[in-house]
């Protein structure tokens, strides 16, 4: 079975309560369930952490898998450590943002992560994770 890591970074554990007008009302658990229901043939490794070093470890672990989806939260905008970890992992990688980061504060427009991934999805809410998963499946010939 194809294995895909879905990694969520800092503050994403509070989805559902945190600024629902921006990030929606679904919790991270709801998003996980939605993906598990839609992609029954995929072995999903769904994780969240507020610790940057732990996230770097998750990215390294994903090396053996068929693809990686990452919503880095605010690390998107400044974590060179996460950029370097992603750059070193040679599997299909997609950066996902629930909100349209380009329509918000100026500092959210820039991602230090994007140069290290294959594709970026922003502004589609939870559907962005679905789109990212479909992209990885089609890349690996399973879609
Ligand atoms: C986010 C956008 C980031 O700017 C923000 O810091 C987040 C969530 C998103 O999913 O829209 O924590 O990655």
C-alpha cells in the first residue's frame, strides 16, 4: 500500500477554535477523518507538532514513504531548518495552507518552504489536503 505522511506544524492542533473565520470550523481530527474516509487505499501517517525539531524528525522519517504533505503553520515564513530538512528528502512534497496566505498580512506572502517542495496549495481550506493527496497519487501513478 502506498504510504503518505501528512504533517501539521505549530498551532494547527487548535484548528476549529483558532480564528474559524480564517481557518474554518473543522478540527485537525476532522481533517484526518475526512482524508481517511476519502483515501481508504492509502496508508496515512497523520501528525502534528508544535516543536520545530520534532517536525524535522518527522520529515526525515517520511524519506521512506511515497510522499509528504506539510502545513508548516507560521514556520512557513521563517524556518530555514525545515526548508533544509525538506530539501534533503527526495519524494513528492506538497505545502498546504488552509487560508489564502497571499490575501493576508504582507509577511505571510513569503514562504521559505516553497523552494523545497513540488507544489503549493493555499486558500482551499481542508480541500487543499485532498488536492495535495490526489497530486501525490497521480505523481506516483496511483491516481
Ligand atoms: C497557515 C498560514 C500561516 O501563515 C499561519 O501561520 C498558520 C496556518 C494556513 O494553513 O493557512 O498557522 O499555514
